[in-house]
C-alpha cells in the first residue's frame, strides 16, 4: 500500500512541476466550478430543446439530486479516509509549486473529478441519441480534474478514483432516471 501511495506522490510532483507561471491563472480559472456556468447553460438549452419544459423541469430536479448525492457521498468518503491534501502535507510542500489557493478538507477522492464525471456521464447518456457532439463533453471532467493536480490539491489517484466513481454514479443515475421517466411520463426514454 505504501508503494502505491508513494508512487502517487511521485507522479503528483512530476505533473505539478510541469506547470509554469504563464499557465497558472488559466488553471486557477479552470478549477473554479462557477467559471463553467456557460457550459451548464448550453447543456440546459440542449435538454430543453430535447425534452420541452415539463420534462426539463423533471430533469433539473433529478440533476439536483444527482449533484447532492455525489457531493455528499464524496464528503463521506473524504471524512472517512482523512487523507490530507498534498498542498497541506508538510513533507510534500517543498516539492510542489506553491499557490495561494489551498483548499481545506481532505483529498481522497476528488469531488471535482467525481461530480464532473457523474454529471458528464449522465448528460452524455441522456442526450447521445439526439446530439452526437455531446461526447465532446468528456473533455470537461478531464480538464477539470487535471486542474486539481496542476494546483497540487489532489493526487492523481484521487482524480482517477473520482473518475471511476463518477462513471459508476453517472450510469446508475441514468438507469434510475430512465426508470422514473418511463413511470412518470408513460413512455420510454429514447
């Protein structure tokens, strides 16, 4: 186990030190979820275009539950494992690039990676029959997750497990959504 943890720290140090000051503000912008609002507005418009008002409202309510579940489950895991963030780990600080951005809380697993992947998988499954370009949305969690490594606030393993949990949750939530959709609207989700 120590070998995996030390390799994770080594990979973090390598990836984190690839950064330079010219790119720092870009990655600080990327890591802020509020800067992604235009993407979410576009997705909302696509959902509305696909489903109309009534089904869009149902979908938004469902996405709210999805987001709350993913966030709270991630917090449960973080508070259970209590793995310090690398930027707050004294043994690593001298090897990492330093930023004024140092979130508190724990590191394992990445909520940014988990939630963005959960959301992305759900949206891709929801809209893939109508909008083939929706698969490009997979870039969102990839870039979002990498920003966390770049800033030294998560280990690569935190991001990877966040991605895996997001794939599982996104798929399960889509299956639940499909079931509820067919019961409420008396039609199959296509």
